[in-house]
C-alpha cells in the first residue's frame, strides 16, 4: 500500500536524534483502539487526535483507528468512505451479515486517519451472551446497572470479532499490531488474547481507574501508594468489576505502557505490573518562520475572546480590556483531581491582592469543564445579541458620518462637527446606550445547569463571593461544555482559545500527564492545601505585575522549548513499544535484543533557562507600573536567550534524586 514516509527530525533543533526503528511497515497493519476516537470525553481524545498525523505519516493507509459510533459525532467529524483494503471490506461485510452495524471513513482532523466505528446500540441484543462468555473467559461479572461497563464489553466483543475475521483472511501477512487505550477498550484485548488471535497487543493506561477515584475522595494518594488495600478500595467504590477489567488487560498485553513516570509508579502499585515503556504525551508543535507570527496569532485570538467578554459583561464593562488578562483551566470535570478547588481559593486571594494594591489589571478566568446543562443561559445569549446590535449601530452611524465628512471635504469645507450628526443619529445612539443597561450582575455561568445548587464550582464561587461585581478585579466565566468553532456563544476551537489566553492554570492533584509544560510549578505533595494556595496566588499575582514585554519574553521562551513536547520527537516511544510488542508476539519474525537498552533510553527533560519565569532583573518591586514604562533597563537579547535555551536542550539533566546536602528550592523545576 502507498505510504507517505515523511517523518523528519531535522526541524527539532538541539534535540538528540534517535536511529529509526527498522520496522517493515509495508508488511504490517496498526490499529489503535480507544473509546475516545471521534468521541470527546477527556484528555485522551486530545492525545490520539494530535498523535494521528505523525502516525499517518509513518504508516500511511496501514493505520486505522477503532472507536464507537455516535451519529452526532460522525456527522460533523467523519467523511464516510469504503476501506482501501479488500480484507477489511470483507471482514466488515461478515459482521454486517451477522446483524452488526459498523462504519468506515476518514476522521477530519490533521492527518485524516482512517477510522472504523462500531455501533454499540445495534449490537446490544448480544449483551447477555457476551457477558456469559466474558465470565467464562476471565471470571469477571458485570452488574446490569453499569451501562458504561456493558458498552465497553460490547465494544470489546465487536473489536475482537473484527480482528478474528481479519486475521483469518491474512493468515501470515500482514501482521497486525493492536494498541488499546484505557479500560473501556480493555475487554477487546482480553478477549483477543484468550481466543489466541494472532495479533501483537499494547495496552496504555493514561490514568489508573482506582487512582482517579482515590484522589477524588481526598485520599493522601501519592504518599500512601504502597499502603492501600486495592481490592477493598475498589469494592467500596463499586468499581471492582471495572478495576478487574483494567488489571486483566494490563496483564494480558504483550506490552504495557503509561504516559509518565509518576503514573508508572502508580500502575506498579495499583495494577501490579511495571510498564515496559513510558510513552509521554505530545503536541503537534507548529513552527513559524518568524518569531512574530505566533505573537500575531495570540493577538488575533485574544481579540476574539475580547469580543465575547464585551458581550458577556455588557453594562459592567468598566474595566480596560487592554489591561485585562485571560486565565483558564480546562479538562474533565473532576473538581479536586483537576485542581479547580485550589484554583478557586487562589483566585479569591488574588482578587483581594489586586484590590488592596489598587491594581488597574483585571483578570477574566474561564473554567472550560463539561457538566450537565439544558441550554445556554438566556442572559448570556442576550449579552452577545446586545454586543452585536451595538456593533451594527456604530457601523451604521459611522457610514453616515463618513459620507457627510467625505462630501464636505470634497467641497473644501471643514464640517461643523456639532451638525454632522443629526437628531436621528443621536436617537439611535442613545437607544443603543440604554440597551446596555442591566439590573443584574453578569452571569458566572454561560449555561443553565441541571443541578445548580449542588455544582462544586458554583457552590465554591458562592462561598468565596466572586460574583463579577464592579469592585472585583477577578471575573469568572464558567463554560460547562467543550469549546467548538460552531458554538453561537464562543465560536473558537480549543487550540485557538489557548493561543488567545495569557495563562493556563492546571494545579491538579491527580494529573497523570496533562498538556502543562510548566512555567510555574505548584507544590501539591509536600505542602498543605493552604500553602499550595498561597504559592499559586503569588505566581498569578506576579504574572499580573508583568509588563506586556515581559509576557512576550516568557511566551517566546515557552515557544522555543515546545520542541520537547513535539510528537515528532515523543512519537519514538510509541515506535519502540510497537517493535517490542511484535518481538514478543512473533519472536520468529521480529527480533529485539532484550538486554539492549531501548533507543528511547536516556532522554531527560532539560531544565529551561527560563527559571525564574521572567528576567529577574526586570521584575517590578511594586505592582504600580504601566506597559508604556521605560524598557531600556531590561537587558534582554532575544538571540542570546535563544542560544541559552538551545544549549540547555542539548545538555539534559538527570531526573534522579536530589543529591545529599543540596536542598531543592521552592518553585525549582522538577520536570
């Protein structure tokens, strides 16, 4: 099959090169199985979506992603087509002839990977039989009330069925690698191994199931990893069957991987298997030919966020948008795991500091976390309508004003500015001004919440009193659904929104990896909750004190160091895991010296030269400053700083323990 092998490392300046994993991709097929293929639930969706391009570049048409079929997702994200491989077409026909519904197409994301989607609902009539077979296979019983576990079993059974039909046709070539993500896809791996289907299997846990539950229950998790009674804890939380599915998949896989070293330690204790490979999550880092290009992107997307803010805060827009900073937190709605609790408390303290110091900076904070809602908030929609009406009114008056001014200048006259606007124009503008009056405060949430009184974020906002009043220097906007460019409220994709904001804040207590390179690192393990709040507050307050130039310097440094998180580099860990799986599943065909160190060994994240996060010589001793201040004292050379960063990348440091006698300072980089 045609392959577009365009993988290149040449653009990753300063990063050490690895030799290619010499796999005969032409004689292989790679399937990536995950519940979040075309189905956004949390961060795993972003992982598999962003990794798709580099995988397609390497594997071409031999790479297919497998997930569940949901009509509302497919209509907007998938272009249905016939599979290019006749064997896949035949296997799909065999399943359809047996009453299953499945769909094939291209996922409309970067790389346009092929996707195979199983309609779970159409095969639910097989559930009782498949539950019995699953019990006979591994002794795991699923309770009737757990819909998610039942759906995952149907998904896994269909996946196994498809692999059986496919391998029966292939016989010996091409060999198949099946990479399963998270416990929802684990049933397919368990069944495939128990039925001895000839495929090489990889299982990746992005976060252990029990770890997520324990942290959400306020357990001192990381300091007590070796003390938990695993079976008891899972049983008390009524997830024992799910935990068993996850653990069985981990032990059945030829290769087990996790996404970070901390999760590897967690998996060893929770799932009783050490990962074979750590496969860190990456990003598609877009490189620009000039430094100012990504700064322009920030300005452009910031302007779009400002338009939303103008509508949302109409009638209370008494703060300067040019001196307004946009902070955000985003992800799965796990209030304490994702650090929303500590973030809200820190925002309350930040609001107090900004008011006490009479700062002219305003902070608008976005919470992008999906929750149960029934529709957009009427007041929020009205705000955007008022903003649009004011814009139309201003343009209408401007057109008339411009025409009269133009006619007067043509006649060689200076127009009388008191007469150039007639009474009708004044009436229109006065009506527009009256339309901006509102009797209530700007809403905290953009949607109508189904359980407003019990919602954790809204309950804590009531506790700390951040109601978007005029005196508050910190304003809060809770957007309880993921961002989309088709939204009538805030029409932006997540990537665009992040570009437009000034600072993302992710003070998670339980974060297996996340997309947070870390300009500031909050200590959540060896400090009290109050101490962590104070540390985060000081970080945010310090950021608010920075001048625009200082923020640009910081953004430039972050952009240069982004190579460390590029999939073109971190994707090599996945290559190594696939090679290892093939060598274990088909030892006669694929050789790998078990004593040789992996080609991915030795990589360490360098300590960036951007510590402290902004030039220490240019930090202000007082919050009273302006963006127009004299910048000559800031001794900053962009090329010199870039060269320092390149040298830091080339000279990685060790992640080992702190040497005896050297105490790590608070705020010092640990990643």
